[in-house]
């Protein structure tokens, strides 16, 4: 079959924003710890707990190690000797002094999955917080080996002195590569030495940043040239308790609260990640903002709305807590944009970034199933943010589905309140994506803009990528409505993925982009300025010209209608309006009107301007045989 594509350079399509295509980053599938966050030591602060995952203990990834006959006891302890109120558990090594001189006792860390990945010639920055009760100090030996004990680097010798917590550092250089690396820290002599935050980072992180990011994963993300970075989730944003970390009796499974994730890493509490593992917050809000800046993407943080989603479906009814979260959101804007002499701007500067990050967009909530409860709280966030930061675009939500009662109700609330932008999420079959290319053709041009914050067709096959590419042409054709779009999720560890498909896959040693990644890269690297309208010979079907009173003879004078749908003869959806609660706007002209195409929109000329029908970007004159269906509600 021959197909003809006709391009209309003489017609003007919608402008496409530079930030239209971005990435959705969530710490799911070990995207942060064991993934993008370059830390090689797993459970570095002994905070793993059954509450994060039933298989965990405080010694997860650690084993006791004796060298040259050294003996002792290794225990994890949470007592008054702790490193800090937010970093409570530490390792206590009780050394019995046996075999002084070369002997040692301590622990070995096995990293994530099969081990620490070390590369020949590369340098690794070690650090540990330690204190000792031995007056003469305690000699620590830090070594890197393979799983069978073959040494990979000249060991570091560090002497810990004094019974107050102090940070010690050093560098290991790998003399061979290994995928099953181990990090061993042993102590000689007698007495008690306490260790916490045992850390090993590759020197070669993305852009060489300290506490930085795994280079290959960051580079693959950067190569997309994303217009924005949505973070930190996803379900982990708005699930769990909305109380902040508070010692003692602190709660795991808290919603993601940005203030817990900034400042020195040893002062950040851990959390139980919604996806079933421990979350260190070593990769926190400062690092996300820095990463967004480094890859030239607009930072787009998401804060909890105090209505849980993702199957939890609970609205928090605590006005003081809501006020605190709203204040946290205002403080977040100050953290990102405030001057260095503002309270939160000063914290940003202290972390190394005196210049503002230039935050412009912020989202409240994620996939709430309770639209009314969500919207009531969103409105309070909105009023507060608009009052203090009118320049910030606040993004609202529409629930977890592409359609249905929750979706419709959420959209109705957002539309009626004149919200700037609404987030939509859907994961569907490739067929759905092919069949719904025209989804946004019918969206109300006067209503809120769309942030398509999460979408994917349900696999990583070539056909999925192709269906997504086809669908993206529909997004782009509607760039006046769809302002931002991100495939989801971004990253997945092949060893333990909670969600498929994903855009970039990795293991400890390497990473690769899916076919879907290539599609995203193609679109993101070739964002145009403006849509050039086009028509294809396959553009739907074709009998009667749309002039005159097309198919509207069914309208009855004086009647009210609901659920109006206009479709082409082949069933392609052109226009839909639920006209909630019945509406008499259509009664006056009894369906008379002339259908024409103006500036890429279908228009039914009628005295009643609200009857404007908007569909596909410019398809030019088409011979549509229209079908109109409506529910008569009165008259
Ligand atoms: O992208 C994975 C998950 O899908 C997100 O956490 C959530 O928002 C959605 O349900």
C-alpha cells in the first residue's frame, strides 16, 4: 500500500517547549542505593532493619572478619554512644588483644548483589566515623579484596584516636578489576572501637562530585538531554506516615520529606523505601537539584499531598500536619531559590551551591485515588504557594488511571479551579498507545495543561518502543496542551526490580538502554520549535464533508444532554465532554451549526461559543462521517 504524507509548512502548529520531554526518576528497582548513588558499601551505617525488609538485619551485607588470629566481638548497638540522633545504630568492636602485632578483628562488607565493582587503576575514597576507648589509639586496617580474599589494593592504615566520633579518610587504588569486591575494616589491639558510616566511593563519579553519582548511569541519563527531571517519585513520595523523623521511637515507612534528605550524610536518617528496601537518603534533594543542573534539565520535585495513593488510599486529617507540610513546601522553594542569607538558601549554600537552582515547577501529590480529598489539600498548598511565590507553576494530579470516575472527577475539580497543570499517569498495552494517538486532540484548549508524568507500554520490546514513538507524535501534535512528558520509570537493577518495563537497566558493572530508551533519546535530542501540520492518507475515514448540520439532527430543542461524544465513522474519538450534571447549552440551536477547521481545530459555529469542538492538530479539511452520541437528561 502506498501512503501519502502531506506537510503544510504554510500552516502554524503549536510551539513545542524545550522542556517538553524529560525523565521521571524514582528510587524504585534500587535506582538510588546500589544504583545511581555511587556508594559501594551496602548498609554503611548499620541501619538496615526488619522494618525495611523482613530479610534484613543490622548486619546485612556485613560479616565478622579475623586477621592473623585476631579475636573479638562485633555487635550493632543503639545506645547513648551513637553518632547522632538521626544515625542511631553503630558497630561496636570489642577487641581482646589476642595476637597483638599484625592481628586484627573487624568486619567485611559485600556491597550490593555479587560484590563491590572495582576497576584496575581506579581510585576509591574510603571514609569512616570512629571512636576508641584505648588511650594509645586503635590501628585500623582497610583493605579491598575479592570474595576469595585476594588483595585488590594496598591496605590503608588509619589510627583512630579519642573517644569522640571523628571522620577518617583515605584512598584505595585498585591494582586489579573485580566484580566480587569486598571491603574489610579490621582493628588491632584491645579495648572497644566504635565504627559508623563505613563508606567507599569511586573517585570517578559523574562530574567528579563528592557523594556523587555512578558515572555510566548519570551519563546515560544525560545523553537523553532531558528537558526536566521529575523526582523523587512516584509512590514513595506520598505513601506511609506523613510524620517527620523524630527520635526516639522513630517510625520507618515515612513519606518522602525533603528536609530529612539534606545536610551532612551522616546526619540524614534512613527510611524504609516503599519498594521494599532500605533508603539511605545519601542521594537527597541537594543531589537531585545538582544532578538536574548538571544534565541541563529543569528540576521538578514532587511533595506529598497528605493523601496517600498507590493502594493506600487514606486522607490524613490533621490540620497542623498539613500546615507543617505546606510550610516545608514553601521552605523547599526557598532552599532552591532563596538568597544565601535566607534560612534555607543558607543551607543550600553551606552544601556548596550559593547560586539559586532556579526552581520553576513543583508538583503536589502522586496518583491519589481520593480526588475530592486530594483536591481540598492541593488547594491549600496552592493558595500558600501562589501567595508567596506566584512565579512557581504548581502541578496537580488526576489519579492513577488514564480514564474512569476518579480521573474524571479529578479533572473536573482541576478544570473548575483553573489549575495550571495536571499530571496524568498510565501504563497500557502497545495497542492502547496506537489506538489513543488522538487522546489529546480532544482536550479543552482553555483548560489546564497536561504533565504526562508517567507512561509506558507494558514491555521493553521493540514493538513497545515503536508504539510509544507513535504515541509521542500525538503528544507533540498537542504540544499546546501536553507541556511535559516522561516515560517511567527511568532505572532498574536487573538483580532486583520491582517494576517492569524500565528505561535503563543496570547491574553492578554495566548498564544499557532499552529500545524505549532509544525512542526517548531520539525525541529528546530532536525537540522542534513548532509543530508543522501534516496530514496522512491514512488519517481516518471519509465520507461526508463536515459542513452543514452533521449528524446533529438527533438533538432535540429544549432538551439537556450529558456525555456528548463525537466520533468518526471508524470509531476514532474526536471530542468528548461529560457536561457534568446535564447541560442546556446545546438546546438553543438544536444541533444546527457549520463544522469547519480553523487553526487546526474543529469548530462548530454556533452562537454559543462553548460549543467549540477541538480535535486533532491541523488535519485540514477531512471528509469525516461524524457520529454523535449523547445521553438525554431532560426535555
Ligand atoms: O513508575 C512506577 C510507579 O508507577 C510509580 O511509583 C507510581 O507513581 C506509579 O504507580
